[in-house]
């Protein structure tokens, strides 16, 4: 494995992709590790436009439970280390892009600038007029939130459901084409297009480093796999990259 330094990176930059594993230690269950059912449904079955049309009360209860949980959790060491990495890259004039598949707001609360490609639990959106609002307080499981702009009876969670297009794909692709280091943290590499970012970065010549508990589905022999808890692996990795890329502390 070649360990390139900043001097080797003609067009360098750091791109980080995170998944549910980075928030697991905070107390938010991942999708595929939990293997559990919610009210007899697989989480994936309630995360679709079809489910929302067929049984909005059920889908709303599912998301209200997840929205309520956010109030009880805090960002962990891995979230905080990525803020450090962002700051150090900025100081060095190196592009830094953090992309998350997570719909929690732990990166945002830690202080990162983040592209939330699957949307955010703490935003609600009107399917009738398109108005979107930040809302962390309406947490009643059985009460819809009406749209203040047009009066529509039920806002939906502003998250990307299966069959919908993730946010920011053009920006993400641009960052990948220019990246020298790509980190994949806490994702099983099972859901596309997010799972494809690793191979795009690899093909673009980036050094690819992967952390999760088990080997993700999209792992390639050329990737530098660092198994273990994100709370331990990511802070060490940020220190290592700080040295490798000669970033100011
Ligand atoms: P998954 O639940 O599929 O994968 C979680 C990954 O995190 C696994 O690879 C675990 O090994 C790893 N993991 C668990 N605990 C960890 C820890 N403490 N430290 C490091 N790694 C840990 O979650 P995602 O890959 O994020 O999409 O799921 C991708 C998408 O599937 C989600 O964004 C969601 C879901 O359906 C939508 O809702 C559109």
C-alpha cells in the first residue's frame, strides 16, 4: 500500500463518508447490525414513499421515535475528531468535505460542516408546497405537524427514502474527483449510491481508508481497512493524517 504525503497529491483534498456506525456508540442503533424489527417492520420497509402513502401514521410514529431519541444523545470522540480534521485542513488550505448518510445531527452539533446526503431528522418538509422547516420540538408520536406555509395537514420527515434521490451528488462527485484521501467510517457499504463513493475515490487515485467493525460489502483489497470502534480508530487516524499531510494542529 502506498502511503502518499501531501507533496504527492497533485490535486489533493480529504473526503470523509460516514454511516450509522459513527453514531452507534452515542446510542443510536445502526440499520444492519441491530437486525431488529420496529413494530414488526424492518426499518427499510417504513423508509419509503410507498409506506408514507399507504400508512402515514405508522411511518410518522417510526420517525417520531427516532427524532425523540436525538434529544438523548451527544456527539462522540469520532465526531469531534472530524471537526479537528476539518479545521486543520482549512488551515492548510486543503479541501475538506464531510458527507454523511446519517439523518441524526451529531456531526452538526459537534461543529462540522456536513453534506447530509440522506437528509435530516430534525427537518420537516411539506410535500404539497415544498416548504421545509427545522423542528426539534414536535415529538408527539401520534400527532402530525401541519404546514405553516400552506396548511397541508402533515409534514414529512425531510429524509431521503428508498427510491428517492440523495442530496448533493454533483458536489460529492466533484469532491471525489479532486480528493487525495478518502475515509469511509461506520458504513456497511450496502446502500447505493453512497456505497459507490469508495470505488469512485479509489479510481480517482485517492488513498482509501475504511473503518467499521466488520469488513464492509464494498471493501477492496487496495483499501486500508482499520477495523474497530470509531471512537478509538478515528481520533488515531486524524492524528496520523495530521502528520502524513503535515497539517497544522
Ligand atoms: P449500516 O447499519 O448498514 O452499517 C453500520 C456499519 O457500522 C457496519 O459496517 C458496522 O460494522 C459499523 N459499526 C457499528 N458500530 C460501529 C462502531 N462503534 N464503530 C465503527 N463502526 C461501527 O449503516 P449505514 O451503512 O450507514 O439509508 O446504512 C446506510 C443506509 O442504509 C442508511 O443511511 C439508511 C439505511 O437504509 C436511508 O435511510 C436512505
